[in-house]
C-alpha cells in the first residue's frame, strides 16, 4: 500500500463565530510562522469539534481480487486526546479519552451528520495538545456496525463528550472504556481493515521547536497529500476544501475540525 502522507493546515481569518460559507478563505500550513500561537489556551482549556470528513481515495481491495470496485465504504474516525482531570483533593488524573464514529459513505462523498459537532469540551492540557487521529476503512463484514451507531447515539458519546470539570470522573472513564472496547471489536487492528491514517498531531500554544504545529483558535484541516499538493492552491468555502479558482473539491481524503477556547460555565 502506498504510504499516505498527512499535512496539517490552518484556515486564515475564519472561526466558528466569524465565518461566511460563501467567502473563500486561504489555507496555510499549521507550521507557518504567521500563525500567532496563543499560550492562554493552556490555561482555559479547549473545545474541539468536527466539521467535515471527505473520502476520495479509500483503498479498493476488491478490484485487486478481480471483483467489482468498491462503491461505498464503512469508515471509522477516531480521535484520541489526553484530558487532565482536577481532583477535589488538588491532585490530577490523566485520562486518555477517545471519540469514535462509523460512517457509511460513497467514494468522493462527505460524511453526513458531521457539521459543527462538538467532540470534546473543556479539554485541559499542559505544554502541548496531542491528538491521535485514525481513519480506517472497515472491511470486516461479520460484525454489523449499525448497532454500534445506535450505541454511540444512545449514550451521547457519538454526539458530545462533555468533559466539563463539573462532570463526574467516572463518566469520563466509562466513555473512554466503551470506546476502547469498540476499538477492540471493530478497530484498526482487525484483519481485513485498511488503516487510511494513523498519526499523532502535536499542537503547541508556545512552540519550542521551529516548524512545530502552532495552536490557536480557528479551523484546522488534515489533508492527505496528492500529486501537485500545495496549500497555496487550496481554499476553504462552503465548509469544504476546493482547488483555487474552481468548483472542484480537492482530490484527496481530508478532515476539518475547529478548535476554540473553552468558555467558563
């Protein structure tokens, strides 16, 4: 399988509170020095949402077997983050929390029910924000993912993981344990699954290494590189990434997610 190279971009001059879908916004590398990182975010914590998942070039193993090419895919998106929970006695517990969700999606289509959906609220971190991002095509037909979709929606984990400090630690642990079990049953380690992405993104509100990803409020995009890939030739509009000067969506897999400061309750 061809190695998939991911790049993290940042949308200039746009945020959830200041965004016109009909306007074109330029895209730059999240390593660009013009992005002024915000060290205050380590104190406030952050909210992270999901905006759009576009599938363009998921693997097509059926074609290699002489069968009809895949027309649709079962895609699993997984975000993992580290949440620092403040205990009543003044101590801290480090909780690894996951968000996972299945999508049945056609090739060159985008996941529905995804726009402006909050994943994490009041996510605390120390010196940097680490996100493990996985994108997997699920080929295992023995287990039907539909009951999982119901589980995620019924527990609320599929819509909002509310990590506000007022919520019991046990709820966070329960949510994380459920997601871990889902990974064991449906996840990227199962035979027949094709991992499209598997990478850790580290964003720093006060960069210590030149060229590191820079953290501030706004829209971030994870883009899988393709021939001719250039941030300068991509624009963000209508909640999607287009080739500049055209109405063609970029020919690759990508994910858009906003990051904002947590507001006090």
